[in-house]
């Protein structure tokens, strides 16, 4: 009798373990192919050799740098050796986030460059951030593109011509992609694009974004990919993140297509650790296989002008793809909810369920959901205020995440272990079953209405619940007691479906979101464990106590281990940038140190008298760091000169007197400058400026020409004070530049633009002063 009452829990534990093991095996990247692989297939080893030639010296190559030009020469030579004619496209371009620059794109086509017909684009970017060599971001993408170019050169030409685009200036703001789309004649011919980028150095290649016709695209992708890893929930989550790739530009231009990336070891992203040695061969293989398959599917398709149509899609443990139209989600979710309500009526009619049990069951399901939310969010708050978690806005990843990830999963079980025994006598088996099933069905209706792409896991679980109860209902209608097997199926089928459908998201959620993934994990798994409430209601007291003990032990152990372990390590370092600022107006200099943890390491603190409280980098900036006075090193100030003016319109030239590669300008709030006007080869065009926290607006210029950049603004003032800043990579050796860099701890690294020297001044724009 004891075994019968606990059998469902035992099977559930074994089933959950089997699903987890299957997911971990399925979502690994494939084994890499060797350099002697067949010529017509993608080889990660061959791509790795190309990658070494480009970035093997581990030298950062941001747009406009000498190293950037060297990488470009390698790419162009490779293309020419393969028989391609490579074209360089250069020009000034600005995006709608207030960033401008002069990228140099590489464009190649095999055969007749003027061949007619809708074309397909294969794209990657070759520039890196200043802090790291960009071996994976996006050297891997370029190396994969060149390996694919070799394969294309020995294959028969597809019906649609293929354009190869290696963009520059992706890191400062997708500038190369914008230049191609706006000004290159081939952009008018391109109808679809395959883009490769990364946000880490390992892991499987995820297809996380598509064009507007993804109902058509996903059927194409399903037939083209051996190991598809994708779902529409990835795209829903991606849209919530402050991240963009070149595909953002392509999609805005109306291109259909696919965006691929891998995100494992995100700690190395945009740091010196994104080097050649850390580029993962299996990830290169999967990225290349995905891109080649998707590219050929598009290039061989009958029509590149499909009707727009969103879809809901997900892979089945990387072995196949299921797709349905997005507009199907809401009617289906409503239908399943109606079926469950009808089944509830039948359970009541045949005496298995009472209205009181139904109410307590719904209360139990809601209580489980709320308790999971409280435990997940509360633990995150505890870790943050105990100093064991960086601010969520500063890269909330820690070096040892596994204990806390296990704890968050255990919290979901702990919530069910608390709610189940507490309400077991009130809700009983069928009250809990109905409460958890109706909660998931109601959530699937809400998700289908607001974000259909996020609804599939909930809809599948609710459907499984409606199907799983049919054997029990059949017995009840025939006036028989449901068998133990039928009762187990009613719970286990929806529980395992919920767990399996959630796995593709949960496995990659921490890499994408950092610590913010932990409470989401607890809440998501809480839906799966709420479906176990009926089993806990009929389990023996000793079994309930065992579940409670195991869940409590795993939760407490995970939290305590996280509190004990260091936040950062050499493999998962804290991001710390050091900057030297010289104010040319005040003839004063200071250090500014930005730390992800908002705590200043002792070795750095010992070098200068830093303020104890972090402050904004400059007025209105969202970046905070620690200030300390520095010895003055007079440096030439940046220039912002007025070339002409008319009423409240100003024509300006921005230039760095010391040849700094980048600069930015901050216009005051009361000037109300929303955009700039930049002259271009096809006439002037407008670009919006970024708004700062103070209400001021900011213009960023990367790869600033030696003779400066001209632009115009329309202001609400006839006279205004403007902040002008230029930036150069690295610190002056004196005063204490090298000492500051050596004081960065072993478990820390620079990131993004890295250590920089900034010179600032204030310029008054006053037309009357020149008369």
C-alpha cells in the first residue's frame, strides 16, 4: 500500500531526471569536423585555421585601428584566393542611437556581380571591441563565412545569387550594416540574410531571431538543419534585452532570414578572454553548419517574397521542429481552458470532486506559484544585499553559479512540499489536479494574448493535462474507481511535458540573463512542481517529509555555498575599467574606476584617495565609478568649431587635436537637440541622438577622421554651452597609468572599450561672438 501511494512520486523523480539528462545530451554542440573532412562540408578545423590567421595574435582590432586594417587585409586575400572579387565600401554613417563612424565593409560575390534576381546575404562582422581580440565575437563568424565561401566556390550556383558581407563598425552601433543597407546598390537586390554573431565563446548555435515571415522561414529552417536549436520564446526574451546585432538593421530593411549565435562562457564576452585559445571548436562547427544550411535553403527556395506571418515554433530536443501559426495560439488556449472546465464539471458530477475541493485546489496552485515567486525573488535580494551578487545592471553573473542554480530548482520543489501537505486534506487529489491545470491553462491564455511566441510550453502542458485525465474520466463515467496507473498518468504526463518544454529555455537562461534567471527558473519550475501537488496529497507522511527534507537541504546548501564562494575568479572575472580624465578648462585631472561590483579593490584603492561613493562618469551618464584626483598631464583639448549658423541652426566640425580615435559631444537639455544632420553622398540625412539621464543629448563618434567630422544641429537656443570629449585607448604611463593597470586584481579584467584616456572641455556656441 505504501509503495502504491508513493509510486507516482518515484516515477516523477525518475522521469524528471531522465528529461534533464536527455536535454543536457541533446543541447550540446556537435563534434567538430577535421581539416581533412570532405571538401563539400563545413569543417571547424579549417575555420579555426582561418581564425588563427586573423586573430591569432590576440590583438584587439576596433574600427579604424591599424590592427583592424590588418585583419581586413587577411580577409580580402582569403576571398581573392578563393576566386571572389572583394569590394571595400567605406563611408560616414550614423545610427539612431547617436553613434557615428566611418566603417569599411568587405563585400564579395562569386561570378557576375551584376547578376539579376533576388539575392541572399551571408553576414558577419570583423571589428572587435577595444578591450578584447574578438576571436569569438565575431572572428568565429568571419572564419565560418570564409569556410562557407570556399564551399560555395566548388558547388553549383544556386537559383538566387549569394552576397557575402563582412561588416565593420558593428560594435560601436551596427554602423557597417547600416552603411551597406543605405548606400550599396546590392542592398536593393538582397531579400534575405543569414547573420552570425556571438555573446560568448562556447555552447550550441542558437537560432534566436527571424524575419517577419517566420511562418515560412521556420518550415524552411526545419528542412535545412540537422540539429535545430530554437524556439519562439528565445525571440520574446531577446526583444526584452538591450542587445542588437547586424540582423536588426537587415530586418528593419525588410530582409527575411535567420540570426545565429552561441552564448556559453559569457564571462569572456567583450574582454581579453575572448581570444583564439578560448574559441570552442564544437561551437564553430555548429555555427557553420547552421549558417550553411540556412543560406542554401534560402538561396535554393522558389520565392524570396513570402507573405508576412508570425509563428510559434520550438525544437524537440534538437531533433526536429514543430511550427504553428501565431494566430492559432489564442483560440487553442481558450479551447483547452474550456475543455478543462468541462472536465471539472464531469469530475464534480461523478463524485470525484467537490466545489470546496476545487476552491482549495485553485488556492493551493496559486499559493505554490506565489511561494515560488517569494522564494526566488527573496533569495536574489538576499544575495544582492549580502554583497554576493553584483548590481543587476552591471553584468549579474558570478563565478560559481551551479550551487545557486540547483537551489533555485529545489525551491520549486520546496514550495510544493510546503503547500501539498498543508492543504492535502482540503483539496485532496482532484482539487490539486484541477487547480494546477486551470492555473497553467489560464496562463497559456494570457501568454497567447500578449506574446504568442511565449505560449507554447504552457499550451502543451495544459493540453497534456486535458488528455491525461481522460482514462480517469472514462472509469468514472462507467462508475468505476480509476486505477492507480490512470491516476499516475493524469499527473505525470502534464508534469513531464511542462518540464521538458521548459528545458530549452532554462538551460540557456543564466547565460543570457545572469542572476536574473534564478527567480525565473524557480517560478517556471514551480509550474511543473505544482502539477505534483496531487501526488503529494496521496503520498505517505514519510514520503512527504523526505521530499521536504531533500528540497530544504538542496535549497539551503545552494544558498550557503553561494554566500561562501567568491563572486569572481580568473575564469569568470569582474569587469573593471580604469580611465584617466583631464579637464582642459580647469587644468585638473582625475582617475575614474568603474567596477561591476561597485566595490573598489584594495590594490586600486591604495594608489589614490578615491571617494568612497561611486559617482556618474559625467553629468547625466548612466555609468558609475570611483573618483580620485590625479596628477595633471596637460593634453590638447578636443575642438568643436562653428563653421556657420543661421538663427537656431548650427553647422559644426568636431575634431580631436591629439588624434584620439573617438569623441562625444553632450548638448544641454534646454537646447532640445534631438538629432543631427550629416552630409552624405546621396544628400544629407538625419540621425537621432541618445538622451541621457539628465535630459541632455549625446552624440558619439567612433573612428573620428583626422580632419574632423562635420554635422549640423537645430537648437532651441541661439547660444549654448556644449561639453566636448575625446577618448583614446590606454592610459598615460605617467602619472601611474601602468601602476593602475597592474593593480587590477587577478580575478578582474577590462571590458568593452577598456582603459581609456579622456580629455574634456566646454565650448560656447555663440553666433554673435564671431561678428
